[in-house]
């Protein structure tokens, strides 16, 4: 996690200074690559979930979440390291930020009683209100829990499959099985590169969706 945080600081602080100085755009491929990634987060994650006037305010947080998770995922693929997002404490902490964001933004935009009046659809019969309120509140709390488990499970599953492939070598003690196991491990490792990006996108996109939806009544 410290390495991922250090990578975010060392990449994006100089990058921001470079972009600020280049009023007409930079010719550097390094700068353009990261600008394209930032544009992807803006266009595909933040813009669809927030009103136009809130997009700039939402950008710093969700960019931080996206790149922090992405770097944690990628650094975890280096032999001899551990995947920070393969730890429930880490994914739970990230999901907790999403939960706090949902309640904080909902309270600011809809008032302190939004948890009572804003999460239940309007126009329902009064006798059904308590039952639907419990169901909606449970759904509200389950969303960040699902984020936590999804990221943890997906980042752990690939590592477990690689371990199984390598264990087959020790179990069968065969050159044929060993060659197939190593090939399978390399294929899974390559797939993990794609999964690292996808899971950073999914977690950030769902967080933006949940927090953005809390700005409006059900």
C-alpha cells in the first residue's frame, strides 16, 4: 500500500505541474498516456454518475481510488510481493469510504432525515413504509459490503489458481505436468493484468454510482 501511495504521489504531482504549464497540451507520450487514463475515468466513471456542476469536485477522490487500487493490483503481480487488495482489511477500508461518502453526500444534499425519507420510493402506502424502509436500508449497507468482497475475491482467486498450478508440479513430479503447469501459470498471470485494470474500474464505477445516487431521493 505504501508503494502504491508513493507511486501515486511521484507520478501525479509532477504530471499535474507539467499539464498546468502546458496550456496547449504536452507532446510527451508519458504525459499523454496518463491524461488518457484520467480522461477515461472522467468520461466512463464520473460523468455518467454526477451532475455537471459536481464533476470537478468528484474527480480528485475517484481518481485517487482508481489509481490506488490499480497500482495495488499491479504491484501484487510482482513475484515476492503480496497484493494489498487481496486483504479484506484493505478492501473493507476502501468500501467503508464509499459507505461514508454515501451517507455524507446524502445528508448534505437531502438533509439529515434522508436515510428515513429519501431511500424509500415516494407514493407507497403508509403500512408498507416500515417494511420497505428496512429492505432499502439493508440494501444500502449491502452495497459497500459487496464491493469489499468482490475486489478481495477477484484479486485472490487468480493467485490461488497460480498456486494450484505450481503445486501440481510438486504433486506429480513430472516434466510434462511441470511444463503445462508453468504455461498455465503464465497464462493466468497475463490474465491477472487485465483483471487488475477491470477490478479497479468496477470498484470505482460502482462507488461513483452509489455515492452519486445518494444525492437524489429514491
